[in-house]
């Protein structure tokens, strides 16, 4: 077990906007990590319940399939439990966990020689709210466009983009998780956003060929693809496994 002095040095900088409730939550998570490190299965179960939904959502976007994402989330937590003795910085458990999830997704994509599946109509009722868009008549098409657009984003860019938008990690935390520099994270997020924007715009334009005014079509696509991108992170932490 790490000493309190060493542990205090590893505490991440508290954001100025962090509330007392958020600080208490962060401290509670750190205590659960300590207990789980010591073999407490109940503490690890609490960590599982807290992180399951964002990990599952992140992996679903990484591989383009919600059910596969949930299966990979289970695999991720199994690896985390088995590898807890290797963690060096308990205060960064989340970035450590996302590194395991990222490697698990990459291994999966390599095994399957990645083909991006589309969600079928009627199957989206079991998806988290974070995958939904406004307007029930547009939901299926919008979801398919998001997933297709993400499929056109380079894997290293997609990792950083989803870790920022879905996992809500800072660029410093992403850099620590992926063992790259903060400058690289910033570049990858920017390039990934642009790749997503262009891919989504092409899909939207193909779906709106009936528009007669080109400027109106351009403005609509520009606004929609940006909103769709940031929709990935909406309410990602609002659910927990039953």
C-alpha cells in the first residue's frame, strides 16, 4: 500500500470549479481504489458501478457496436481487477482504466480486421441516452451518420477524441493514459474533430440532395456535424448498470 505522503503528492490538481460534492466523490473513489488494491471486492464493485457506463460508451464508439462495447467493458474490468497490483498512481485510476479499455478495443479491432457495423432500426431502444439525438424521426439516421463518421477517423485520433468527449478526461489525463505528450493529444483531438466533421458533412450532404439552396445546406451541415460530435459526451455518466 502506498504511504499517505506519497499518495498526497500524486493527487491531481483540483480544478477551480470543483465543488465540495465533487471533491468528496473524488476522495471516495480514491478510498475505494485503495481498498480494492488491498483485495476488497466490494470496493472494486463500487468502482465497477461508477465507471461501467462511461467505459461501455467509450468502447461502443471505439468499435462501432454497443453490445460488443459492453462485452469489451466486462473484459476491461476483469483485466483491471487482475492487474490492480501493477497500478502506481491510485489517484489516476480512471486514466489507468481507460488505457486498459483502449488497448482492449485496439486488440479487438485487430482481431476482427475491423468492419464498422451499423445499428439497425428497432435496436436503438436499448442504447444509452448519450447516443440519442433530438427528433425521433431523425434518430436512427443521425446515429448511423455519427458511427459512420467515427469509422472514418484515424484510430489514434478517435481514441483521444472519445477520451475527451465521452470519458471527460483532460488533455493531461489523456496524455498520461496513452503515454503521449499533451501537445500530441491537442493535435490528435483537433485533427480527429476535423476528420469527423468532414466525414459527417459528406454523409449529411448525401442524405440531403434534395436541398435547393447550397448555402443553406452548407450551414445546416456545419451546425449539425458539430452538435453531433459533442452529443457523444452528453449524459455519459448518468447511468449505472442495474
